[in-house]
């Protein structure tokens, strides 16, 4: 009927990053040997709703809407089966476009949709397009296609598809000149996206408000004790006369102190008995498994922690996340993700960033880890310089269950008179940009 063409036109016209087009064809059920033989003889009804695994489709779309990493199977129409060990992994979709003949059939899928579109076409037009598709792209023969059309496709379309037209919010004619209808749909989607962006930003602002008078009293917040050494290092880092060479040295120094405080809570691996070089036996000696720690650096300022991380834990496995604000909406968006494949096995996952001003990037990065199966209590936020508002937002966003380790907190009152705290100067000076 032209569903794929209309869906592709919508996706290309929106021009929004992380727009995902998913075909319901990927969710055809795998066939056993007998069913495959029937399929090759053109006697298997692929156009009946039961031919699709709608349970799996619902799970996948629901997972994507929740922002989780989702695996989509790949179906081969040449082999009449799913391709073994081949899947499509999707994460971080802003817009999900689901295309398929039974997209409007399952009520569970309907409940997930924000906009439902029915592409209407005369059955003769559908037959012509189907013949072209199946013969050219799916390796089918003309006689078999016509036989399936009369036995399965046309009766199922009249019985199951036509009645679902009433579920649609919009009906688009399957004609070459359907540009006006598609343009109206695109404008509607854009207005909905703008509304959601405004709601998201409002929620981020609200996260900065709480009943907690003194944020430093929160048990999940761990600020470095302002010793003479810590204060002196911070002074050197804030002094514009400090050379880049000295700046790198002092940042590595305070980052090491900060990481040392984080590692104070490393879980004990086991107790054992050891023997000293002098031959003395020490019972119940504690052992910690540093291989159970990984660090995810937020590009770009999180990379300032790399030297200190490698000195503190030489064999540490690291990953990277790049979260930036959309220039049009101001929303944080995930641009790049490189995580250890077995990240759920680590007992401590450090999220490092040199400066935290609004907290939006850190909130999204924390959510990315949660979506990939990391337990909330295993996530540790490690920041050199953080504003009070950013800390409040993180504590409120995750019910105070994320531990935050910070070198220096810039309070609300200080922020009003300290313009340097609003500029991301640490990464620029550390890397010499």
C-alpha cells in the first residue's frame, strides 16, 4: 500500500537525530522445518496476524519507549526464517516509526503510539506493488505470488486490515501526490516534539528545587575535606596565571585525592592469611578486587581524570559517553556511547566529569547506565567542580541513591558572583584548547 514509502518520507523530512524506522516484518515468527517446506511451496499464510510475533514486537517497542537498549531480530524472506546470530541493537531513539500491515492490529501496540497513520490504497494497486517487491527483492516467482494473493493476502486484508482503519488518527492516500497529507503529519509531529522538549526542560529545572536546606548534609554527597592541601590546589587551579603544565599537575593531584576517597568504599573481596617478607603471618587480611571497578568518562572534561585513574588502578577498563545539548531545544542528547560489554558485572561504575554546571549531562549519563542494566547503587559520580543546583538535580532525579564525590561545591550564592564557575574552563586548560 506504500507504507514503507510514507514512513521513509516522514523520517527523512523530520531530520531529527536518533529517529528509528522499524519494520514489523522483522517480527515474523521463526519457522520449523515443516513450516519452511510449506512456505517454499507457497502454502504458508504470512499475511495472517498469527504469523507475526506480536508479543515480541510489543516488548521491543515498549522497551524502546522506556529508553532501554533493545534487540530487534532480522528476518530473511529468501530463507523464510530469522537469520541466526544476527540482530539489530537500538538504543536512545528519540522518535520510533513502526511500519507494517498489522501495526494497528494489536491493542497493546496501539496504546504505546502517540500518532497512528493508515496508508490507504486500492487492492489492485497493492497487488502491483507486492508483485514488484516480492519478485525483485525477495526472490519469489510470479505464479506463487499470485496464488498467495488470492488465497491469503486479499482475504486477510479485507478481514483484518480494513476494519483497523478506524483506529488511525490520520488516513493517508497511497498516491504519488500525497505530499500535503504527509507534510501535515510532519508538522504535527514537530509540534509534539517541541512540546515534549519544553516539558523535559521544565522537569530538569524543577529537579533543582528541594526541601533540603543544606545540600552538603545529604548522606549521598561526599565533598573533599577542605584541608590546607586541598584549598591550595584549588587556588592553583583557579589562578589564571597558573601555567598549563602546572595546571595538569595539580588537577591530576586533586583527582587522585578524589579517587582515593571514592575507593574508600570499595567492597571487600575476601579475607585471607598472608605472610610478610620477614616471615610474619597476618590472619584476616583484607583483599579488594580492583578489577570490579570501571570508569566512564563524559567527553570531554571527564577525560581529565584518565591519568589519575590509570595511576590509581593501572588495569582499569574505561568507557566514554558524549552528551550535548540540542542547539534548538536545549535538551541533552546522547551523541556517542562506548561502554564495556560486560558493564553489568562491575561492582563500582565511576562516572567522571571535571565540571558539572547544570547537571543535565550527568543525569542523562546515569540514565544511560541504568538502561544498560547497571544497578543504581553501583554508580558513583566523580566531579572536581560542581554547582549546588546540579547536585540537587541529580539527588532529586534518582531519589538520593547515587553517591556523588566532588572536590568543590559552588553554592547558589557563590554562583551569582563567580562567572568562572559557569564556564567550562577545566577541560580547555587541561588539554590546551
